[in-house]
């Protein structure tokens, strides 16, 4: 068939058929006498060429070689942590709002101007049961802000701070790279374009698409063809670890270095709280000169977050690394004297191992150097589901995977400083990963549910708590066990949304509050430069100062019928079904001010507010 294909494709096919790669089965049905299906054959060679190009470094033959090795280890039941002993590592614990936290935020905000952000958003979130991309989900339904909108606006708020000024006096555009996949790319582009990049410049955001890898049918790493079409290879996602090779291949790291970027901060598709802790964590990276800093929260045993462990090898090597949640229990069982695995410490009610939330801060210079050496390749793993205990056949084709938090494995044996920073759950971690049904099971088990419902209430509760720490009088949220959302009850209280432009650090929020109180039934939505002096809210209040303008609220008592979060089961509308509630708006007081370079002072005069009855 050689005449059908360009020489490079012929070379690739011959390589695949070599003894080393042993993929002759891919072509064994090709009828050498008839020239039928030529177009399909061309498409298949094109697909193989792309798969070869996308698996870097090394191409398809390297993939097959790695797969054979890992499948052999899996069949032999080899423990990836053989020879390594786990212990609880020491990291930096930061209490949000404390003196130490304020100092770290000051240092961190200065570093923010030298930070590039990377969002990994190639996953579809199958566990959630949502049809769209996860970054399109609303963080909360009071404003319907999407995750992507919140992230971009948080980056813009950092960019707007006084600290983010180049020595030349010019403000810089803080860069954001988003890793997408075939499943999420078009929808991510559409979300950005239809929202005018959420106020960012188009050039500020770079999209990098990760490609899938071929599936494997057996322990000899034979590549899988589609059951319905023998000219199409089956493929699956390779995992978020691809982000490193994409950053390297795209040349972004070099470009950022030239721009004066010093840090790269990675984060995931749904964690509405991530930007609350980034300034403080950047402060830790800077002051402790961490080359790699994982953000963590206290972890409940068996929770689906990896545990950060110090691993010490019998030969003396040490590494501080994430042990993924499915591997932590067997590792701990194998190494403990009493066989206890992933269990809580009775004294604290949490696992002694801090939970990795995959918000990673990496020092750019050594990172870029290291990736130039490795090409961005990350340790891979394989997780085949075998048909039976002979481990010779798989239930369905498998593939190699990799995780972005495994990057420090490539630093073992070097002097690189790898550390972690722990914040409390309430301010650091609130992902949306699980369907209402799976969330309910976790709820019954006393586990965090990580549902759209918990995500929304945790977002409001975090903002309320920050206001309390800033001196405001906001009641603690309470659980009303009669009020169930999709069968689960959560602590709820005042619904507070503090947009990133209101303050991107604790001190900035605190500086805007001087005697503010809210009742539990209140809703407060604040955007822009707004300050509160002697303000009482008992109702729903939306206040927004457009960019460049300022509002000072003084001696005000806002009172109206407010909004209600009403439980609603089995709704047709997808988001309502996921959250298990709808919002009944009754009355809202609102104030919008957009005069550039001017301050609106509202002193005791309620008539300046608009009262809407819905
Ligand atoms: N992702 C990709 N490409 C992929 C797979 C995933 O970009 O091929 C992205 C997802 O969109 C998401 C992120 O990677 O933004 C993480 O994916 P999951 O939410 O599916 O990750 P897990 O829940 O399996 O676990 C990860 C870490 C854990 C812990 C946890 C915290 O592996 O150790 O940190 O996130 O949420």
C-alpha cells in the first residue's frame, strides 16, 4: 500500500510493524490485492501519525514500550512504592486572617505580578453527570457567575492591584493558559468568546489542547481498533499530567520567562475558593524558596484527594509527593505495624496526611530548565481492569495515564525544595465533582459531598466567614436538618458573594469593612470598590461600583423581603437538578454606580437605592 501514503507515514507503519513495536495486527486485515477502503486507510494512517506526534517525547513506539513495562508490573502486582516508607511530612500551616497570613499575602501579592496561571480543564467530569464543560457551571446561582468567569476575573483583580506594575510603570497582563481536550476545546472557546473573554485581553489567554492516547487491548500493549470500524484506533484521555509537556512544547515557558514571570500556578476546573488562598501560598513559595509548593487542606480518610507523604527509600532517597487516593490505603497498610490503612487520627478526626488539592505553585526558572531536559514527560501509570485473576485479559481496553502533581518525582535525588502549604477546608477547597446520587452516598457516610449544592453554600459561607474575620457581624451558618436538598442538608446562612474586584486579599476586604452587620436571611452581592461604614442589612442587597468608580455606604439600614433558596427535587432543568434548589427572589435593593474617577457617598439616604419587587 506504500504508494497510497507519504513517505513519513510509510516509515511509521514499518516501525509499528517491527518486532520491537509488534503492531502488525493493525494492518493484518488490509487486503493487499483489492484497493477498497483507501480513504479509510488514509484516515487511519493520519490518525496514527497524529498519535505519534502527540506522544512526546518519543512517539508511539515509546508509548508502546512504556505500556509493555507498566502492564508487566501491573500483572506481577508490583507495588509502585516498593522500597519506599511513608511518613507524615512537615509543611507550612497557615491560618487564614492570622498575622502570619497577612504577612504572607503581602509578600505573595508582590509575586502575583510575576505569576502565570494554568487551568487544567480537559476533563469532562463524568462523575458529576453534567453535559457541558465544568468551567461553564455557575459557581452560585445568586449571580450565575461561571467558574471560568470567576477565575479570569480573579486574575484581572490581581492584575489591578498596585503591586502589579512593571518597573517601567506599565501594568502587565497576567497570563493564563488553559489546557483543553477534544471533549472540552470547542465549548471552552465558545464560553470565552461569548463572554468577551470576561474582560481579559484575548492575547492574555492561551489555549493548549491535549490529545488522547491509544487504548491497549492486552498485556503485550497491542493497540485497540474500534469494534465498529477497523480503520479507527480507540483512544482515551491521558490525564492532567499532559500539561507539563504542552507548556514545554508550546514555548510558553520560554516566553513567560522573557516576560519576567517567576512562578507558574496550576489549578483545576471547579474550586471556587482557589484564589482566596493563592496570594498567601505564593508568599510561602517566595519566603521558603519552594521550587514546588502543593496547596493542601486537612483530609478526611478515604476522601478522593491524594495525600502528601514523605517517602523514604531503603537506599536513603527521599521525596515529598502526592500519593493518589486509590494508592494511599494499600501503601499505609503495607507499611504500618498493625495493618491500619487510610484512617483518621482520632485526636483530630482527619487523616494525618494533608490532602493535595492540586493547586500547585512552581518556580519557573528551574521548572523550565528541568522540562528542557525531560521534554515534560511525567511518570505514567496504568490501571487495567482484568477479566479474572489470571490477569491475562482486560474487561475493556486500557491506556497509560499521568498526573500533573507527579512532576516532583523527576526531581528525586536533586536539591530541589519541594514543600506544601495547608489552609483550612472552608477557605481552600470546595470542588464540584459528584452527581446528587453519589453525593448522597457520601453524605450518608459522613464524607464531604463535593456536589453542586455543597459548592454553592460553601462559597457563600466562605465569604461570610471572611467578613466575620474582618469584623463584620454575620451569623454562623446552621444546619436545618428539615431542609434537604437532593436528600442532603448543609450549613446555610447569609448568602454573601464578594466578587474578586471587591478585594483579592484578606487585607483588602478588611479595609472596606467598618461596622457591617447581616441577618441570616440576607443576601449581599458586592462588586468593585465599595466600602461599608455602619451598615445593617436585613434583606437582599446588590451593590456594584463599575471599574474606576467608588461607592461609600454610610449609616444605612437596608431591609426587604429578600430571597429564598427552596428545595426542588427532580427538576427538568439540569443545573437545578444538580443543586436540588431554586431561588425565589422576593425583593432586592440595588445600587449601581459607574461614573469614572468619582466617588458616590450614600449617607443614610435609602432613596438612592432601587427597590425591586420580583
Ligand atoms: N483533567 C484534564 N485532562 C485529563 C483529566 C483531567 O485536564 O485528561 C483536568 C480536569 O478537567 C480537572 C483536573 O484535571 O480540572 C482534575 O481532574 P479530576 O477532577 O477528575 O481529578 P481527581 O478528582 O481524580 O483528582 C485530582 C487529584 C487528586 C486531588 C483532587 C482534588 O489527582 O490528588 O488533588 O484532584 O480535587
